[in-house]
């Protein structure tokens, strides 16, 4: 029973639970799904755009994908206004590190510093936890390509494939079955789209309900962050067999 123990973030219940943090995680369960997959030659991020009304003007830029630095990007599930605050914080931290040390900030260090901020909002009275989860994709010279997931409690962990948002448990179990260690970027994209099409609430998957981004190394050895255009996303959905070509043409 949560009575009395969920009035503040700073109170543990007798079972050792922090109810406000759990409620924040529950809010993420209602957000659009997002999937990240670590491949041997890059990291793939896929996000579901939830349209609440057909009168809503669709965003011209990406809604769920954010570039933090040249070598780190993330996908978001949860309250977008909370996410904007944290992303701005992460961008400032990354630039400060680059300014001080003249090299890009290691990916895990950047994720950890952002999670420290999130943790602070679960420990002090008068604050509420950030209602947002992230999947971070990045590359650094120490550990190569990396994928991290963080939640409102401030915990983070490294993953080979991860899902956040609505139906994340179903997506996670599908990823567990189909993921292979030596997967390449193209196979990772197909797997992510296939899993998302089976787990999202919407009946049909179209290019305007989806966002896809990749972090990979260019032939010159430079880290590239690339967002897939709606046109190439439409072709990809047909190729994977999620959408019919005739439906795309109309």
C-alpha cells in the first residue's frame, strides 16, 4: 500500500520502495516506444512518434532523436519538456569537457554525469524526478561503439539491445530472441523496425510514425550521426516487408 509513503520523493516505504520514482517510470510506460541496437559497425536508434490528433502539425525536425555532441546521440521516451532540460545539460557538459581537455568526452562519463543530475532529483525534498528515459548511442576511442539506457532513478546500464517506452517488455523479449553478437548496421535496422512494428499500439507502421538514426564511423574514421529521411524510411519499410508498396504510393 502506497498511502502516506508516496507524498514525497524522499520517503522509503517499509518494503524499501520509492513510490514517486516508480510513478515516474510508469509515466514512461505510456510514451512512444524507442529501441536501440548495438551493431559491430555502429549503433541504431528507432523511435515511435505518437500522434494524438490528426489536426496536429507534424514536426519538421526530429521529435525523439537528439544529437548531444558529434559522437553521442540519444532517443527519448517520456515527458519531452523534462527531456529538453536534461539534453541541454548534457550538451553543456560535453562542450565544457571538450573545451577543458581538447578531446571528446567519453560516452559513459557523459551518461554518468547526466544520471548524477537525475539522481539528485530523487533525494531532495520539494523536487520531483524527471519523467524521462534515454537510450544513448555513441563512440569513443576507449570502448568503441556503446549503447546505454538510463531511467528516472538515475541508474544507467550498458546494453547490446534495449527498448524503452510503451510495450518495452514485449520488445525486450523479442530482441533477446533475435539479437546476434556479430550483427551489422543494416541487419540491426531491419531488426529494430520489425520489433517496433510488432510491439507498437498502432496497426500500421508508416514513415511518418517512425524516426530512425544511426551513429557510425565514416571511411575517414570520423564519427557520423545520421537521421534517416522520410523517403528512405518509406523504402526501408517496404524492403523489410512491414508496409505494402501500393500503400506507400498512395
